């Protein structure tokens, strides 16, 4: 994208837009003005569009813009409004006629403005709907837009300017623009009109970024707040029940978290449907339960572990609520694509024109350049992916159409990235805190070396590793493994058995306790290096994702979500299953318990190595490569891109058909 400094200063305007007198505009020579100012400078600003929409609403309220037989719009409708034909005849033509037959754009900016955005739309659409979509989809750092109803002089005959399509004002403005905004409507597809298809041809041949303009997402904030309220009510109820019945086992909490993660991850694999929405609401209920239980546990224990559970619970609830907004966003994109497909046959030659000679000239030029197939592909990429760029078009030629490649889920992407960072950064902080604690124990041990036996008896010594303690414990008779003696409160078996403690007979304590040695600096531990490397990769991924274009973000987000998210859910479920087996094995025999503990340790080791040393670099490489370069990898490239961008339909969802009355 060009920076604002590259666009140059905006030309001076003859009037402040807030004080412009539309009833008595300054008179200029429109014919001379449109021959001296290049067509690629017949542009308006974002503020001009806002004021134009307000002016239309004012004239509709005053009755100056009235319904007609061709456009029987509802004056009380603030969503669609009168069509562009009505606005042009009843507002633009009378006002610009007073200004000397200039266009609306040159009436406000006689010197013209450099074109950044080219807006392609149909004149059958409502003006409110059109302007809302353009304003909502306005690219960042873009300042001026070419829109035919405001840019072309509606009181002058510009037929001679359209005799050669490639030298028409439309083509010249589009060639100088960086973006093209495609505005769908509810009446017909814009690609059923020949000039819109020709604009698609120019945009493709000039490698422009083509985006679908979408309206603001109405009702999203209300739906998000309702889901947050549902989680809040569930949290209060679960905390009340937990305070009455006692703390819930950590294994049950882990299963709840696994279920919430599974529900949220469904959105990355399934298309938007009512079944997915029901699952999202169910995840909000279980997320609220997790919040309530974790808050009660933190109020009782007040430890860092419980505090981390509280933070994790709130993050999950917010992610579930945001998933509801992503679901609405996905449905809206599907609806806009359906509007663009209405009456579009997939072939440029089927497009119509009000002037048959224009259609013949455009078709002859398309046939001359031999780009019909590629332009059809560019339009199909736009309809399927939500945008059409050179990178997506190249990927579509190698792989096929990539569904919703221009969209990505903010909730799921944020949740997986936060999980990635929290695991690596949390492990780094834990290693530093553990080192500080060991160093404090080492210094205290040397200060109180004369009281070494008493300290050991009271349970303040640091014993050997847990595996060695368990092996020593097996050497003692079963009746001597418990009772009075040295209580090793710190010998807790990971997070698998948080409520189980092992007590050992203190005689002879020298056989299973070692003196405290100076702790090793965490930077020398390879685990610390793994987590630091993973945290650095997460930051690099975020920076690359932010600097990427919109056409590449969908693939980068999908790669991280489907690869890392799926691995996290699978490993979390596996660890929870092992914990269930461990809980049963602890009631049977010590040998079975030891074997299951070793299985749990291996599962956690696989999760650490697989996530931070294998999948994190893979996700980072895919983010830098993009779908186009990834598809060129021999054997696996195309399959990887298809798997990452594919979404399945739910069994209860069906594709809605366009309504006959809108055709």
C-alpha cells in the first residue's frame, strides 16, 4: 500500500464541504473543466460521500426526491433508499446544472483529486446501501474514490469519450487506482452488465486489488454481549454450586476446557450454519462454568496456578463471544457472494448493455486481447474468495478456487495465538520463578546448615527427581510408605494428581534425600531455549501477519488455526484421557500407576516438542510463503493448500436459493 505521503497533498477546494451551498453552487464551465482535468482526477473523498448521503436523506424527508414508477422506494426506509437512477435525475442533475454542468466531483474539487479507489456498482441499487458498503470497506490510507454517478458529468454528452473503451474515463481512472471496490446489490449481479465486466478485465490486466464491499455488521455487538451475559450468568450459578458442594476436580475442569476448545475450533472446519451457532452457544455455557469454578478455586488457594486458570477462562469466554460475530461475518460474506452471482452466468459474453454498440466494442476488444478465460477466472475468484488479487488468482490456477480466502476468524485466530504465546511465555516465567525459589532454598540451606536434619524432617529439603523418589519408595514395605515422618509436600506429581501427596518414613532419610545443590541457571536448560525460540516465532508471525495484504491473511490464519489448534485440542484430549486412566490406576496397584505416570510425562513431552519445535516453524514458513508459493511445492503443496482452505458443510445446512422477486 502507498503511504499517505506518496499520495501528495489534496488540492485546495473552493469551499469548505461543511459550508458548501448546494442550493446555489458556484458556476463554472463544465465542458472546459472536463476537457482540462484528466478523468483519473474526477474523484471525491470519503467525507464527500458522507455529506452526499446526508443530503439525499434531507431531500427525501423534504419530498424533493420522490418515488417513481421505476423506483417505488419507501421514503421511511433508511437502509436501502432510492436507486441511483432516481438520485441522478432528481438531485445530481439539477444541482450540477446550476454549477455549470460539471460533475459532482469537479463541482466540489475543480482541480481534481488523485484516484486511489475505483468503485464499480449498478445503478439499480439503493443509494444508502451503496454508500454504507463503500464507507465500511474503504481501504486504509486511500483518500479519493472514482464513482461514476458522481465523477461523470451527468448533464454533458460523453458518448465520444466512450467510443474507444480503453480510453474511456472508466478505464483511465481504473488504471491509475490501486483498489477496485465491487459493490453487490439485491437486484442483480453487476457482472450481468457489460461495462462492469469490462472494468473487471481492466482490473485483471492491470493487476489491481479487487475487493467486495460489505455493509457494517449490524447486530454483532448485541449478539456478543448476549453471549457474554450467558457466560456471566452461568459463571455465577456454577460458582454458587461449587461453594456449596466443594471444589470440582481438576480433571473435570480440564475436560470442560477441552470441550470449549473443540466447539470453537469447529468454526474453522465447517461453513456457517445454525448447527454451528448452537454449538457456539453451548460453548458459552461451558465457558461460563469454567470461569465460575476457576474463580472459586482462586479464592480458596490464591496461587499463581489458579490465577492462570482464571485468566484462561476469561480468554475462552471472550473468544467464544467473538466467534458469534465471526459467524455473522461469514454469513454476510456468503450473502454478498450470492448477490454477485445473481443473473451472472460465468461468461462475459452473456453480459448486457443499454447501448448495443458499447457491448460490441467491448467484446471485440476482449477477443482481441484473448483474456476472456482469465477475466472469467478473476471474477470467479472474487465470488468465491471475497477478493481477487494477483496472488489469489495465481493460487487458483494451481490449486483451484479457495473458498473464503479473503476472510479469517478473529476469535479463533486470537485464541490460538494467545495459547501459543501463553504456553511459551508462561513456561519461561515459570522457569525463572522456579530458579529463584531454588536459589532461595540453597542460600537458606547454607545459612542454616547446623539445622539441616530439622529442616529435612520438616519437609523443606529438595529431594531427588520424582522418578527416583518413586523407585526408592518401592524398596520399602507397603506398611512403611506412610505414617509419621518426613512429609514431602513439594513432591506433587505434575498437574495429574494435584490432591495426592506421598509420605515417607524418615528412617533412614539419608537413603532417599540428597543435600541441596546450587541450582542451574535456566538459560542453560534446553527447555528454556525451546520456549524462548517459540515465543520469538510467535512475535515474528504476528508482525508478518500485520504487514501482509488482506489476500494473504486468510491463508496465514487458517494455517495457524488448523495446524496448531488441531494439535492442541488432540493433545489436550489425550492428556485428559491419560489422567482418567491414572486416576483409576492409582486405586489398583503402584506399578500400573507408575507406568501411566510415565505415559503422561511422554504425552506432555510430545506436546511441547511437537508444538514449539515442529509446528511453530511450519506455521511460520507457511505464513511467509502464502498459498501461491506453497502450491508450487512438489507432491504435497496443492494438497496442503486445499486442506487448509477447505470448509465442510454441516449436514443440516443447505444452500439458500435466490428469491424470485429479487431477480
